């Protein structure tokens, strides 16, 4: 049986989950002037498409693809891009 000190000793932090950047699909900027990007990441549970601010990586939207499917990822990214441009966002290089 562990001692009192062993039970209440600080535990080492858990390892961070896998988050590997793959590619940026598009970048836009709105009225606030903050740049947003749509990027693909490999995560522990599959491939994730993310819409996030570049300056803080604040996540605005995300979609997990458990099976990697380039066509489905590109199609959803195109839908997000069209919705943003329709609302007045401008493309960035």
C-alpha cells in the first residue's frame, strides 16, 4: 500500500496528444484584420480540418475525419472558404 506522501505527491503531466501540422489550405482576413487559416492536422484519432486564427491559434471550427479522405477534406474546406468569402472575408497569400 502506498504511503501518504506517495499518494499525494504531484504526478508528472500527461503527454500532449498528437497534433502534427500537414498543410494550410487557405488564409482569409475579415474586418477585424486578424488572419485566419484553414489547415489540416494529423491527430491521434485521424485527420482534422481546422479553421483557426493565426495569431493565437484560437480554434473556430473543426471537423475530424477518422479515415483520411483528401476529396472530402478539400470539399469541406471549399465550403468553409466560400461561406467566409460570401460574408466579406478577403483571401490572403
